[in-house]
C-alpha cells in the first residue's frame, strides 16, 4: 500500500510526541534524587558539596533514558527515516 | 511533494551539520563538514592555551604569580578530580582523563562562541567513547587473569554454565554506546532548543536567550563533561579490579 508524504509526516509527528513521553521517568527519578539530597543536606549540612555533586551525577545518568526518547523524536521529525 | 512549514519563520531554523566540500577517498565519498571546522577552532583554542601555559611554566617561579597560578590551579583541580574515584590507580590516568575533560568541556561551551558544538555530532562523541572502551579493556586484560574475566562475564551463574555470558557481553557493548549517546543527546538537545528559539522568535529573541545559553551551554555542558569523565574513571577502576 502506498501512503503520501503528508500522512507519513503526520504519523511521524504523532510518534515523536509519544516518544517524548519517555521524559516522565527521568522527571520522577530526578525529583526523588533531589528530594533525598535535600533530606541528606538537612541531616548533615557539612557534607553539602559532596551531596550536591553526587546528586548531579546521579541525575545526569538518570536523564539518559529520557534523552533516548528525545533522540527517537528528533530522528522521526528531522531525519524522517519513514518517508523515504 | 514539498510540505510547507506551518510557521513562516520555520525555514530559518538551522541546527543541522552542513557539508562544506566533498572529496573522494579511495572511491568513498567523504565530506568536510561544519563539525570539522568547529573541532579545528576548538583545537586551535586548546593549542593556543597550551603554548601560553608552556611559556608561563618555563619561567616558573617558586611563588606562583599571574598566569602561572591559573595553570597550576587547573592542573591541581583536574588531578584532584581523578584522585577521587580512582584512588591509588589515579597517577597513570591523569593524562587521559585530563585530556578528554578539557576537550569535551571546550567543545561543549563553544556554543557560546556561536559555533555548533562539535560534541553535538555523533561522529565526535562515539570515537571518544570508543577510546574509553579501549582503555577499559586494555586495563582489564592487563590487570586481571583470563580466568577471572571469564568468571566475571558468567557472573551470576557458575563459570561452567556460560548462559549469562551473552547478556553480560551485551552489557559490555552497551557501555560505549550509552556513554556517547548521553553526551551527544544532551548537547544536541541544547543546540536544537537554542536554534528553535532563535529561528522561531526572530527579533524577539534579543537579550534574554543569554540565560538559556548559561543553562544549556555552560551548566549542562559542564555537568555532562564531568559525568563522562566520572563514568570513564569508574569503569576503568572496575576493570583494574581488586588488584592491589
């Protein structure tokens, strides 16, 4: 079956939107990490700098799954692998 | 059939890599792209700084002053960063980690100079991750016996039942891919976001995008540089194992 370009582009846009839903997971994860870091600073204010470093490192690693979703969305929108 | 953009300004959005000129390399079509030019500029910045630092350190004094202070501080901070996760293995990796740290950092913040950051090209981040992968496995084979590696690769199951080997192998191969994709996607997302702001808002994007530059180029770039180096060091340290 043949589809025209507009149809494929529209479906790609829907797919890109769905792929970006992957951002929910890292959002929750980073929020949990920041909350626990805040609790840790409250318990031990002297270790603030090392807690912040650890939190940022963990958050940046947790962000990866969300970025995979973003990458898929960008591939669908800008590289257009389906429309060729 | 040509699809018309919804917004009239959407033509001006530009964050892609452009080919500058093309040549044939033993029958293959090879392009010199904007990434190459940006890498060249980044390299010139680093080399210029290195020559200046070398000149300053040649006439170094006991009590540092001026530029010598800056250079010594940078070297101390980089070495201290490697000391943290690597402990007694650190001195052998000061050079490697320091080099990739400076290169990735200058690449990431080169968006401030109006360049397209070279690390927003997968062809730049993947070789960096491959380098780390090579260092990891070189050190693994250097410091661990073959039998230890085999036991580690079959890890949750006993070594005579290598069912888990395939899954651990995929886990090993995923290391450079996830390292490079993390850096690439972070910097690319910043580049795309700023290109959208500048392309779609036109004259309205005059002064306030500076705040976005601070977040996407400086903050995100520095964090991702740190993460790349930290993870490299952790993986290398794991590969060296409980040798000492």
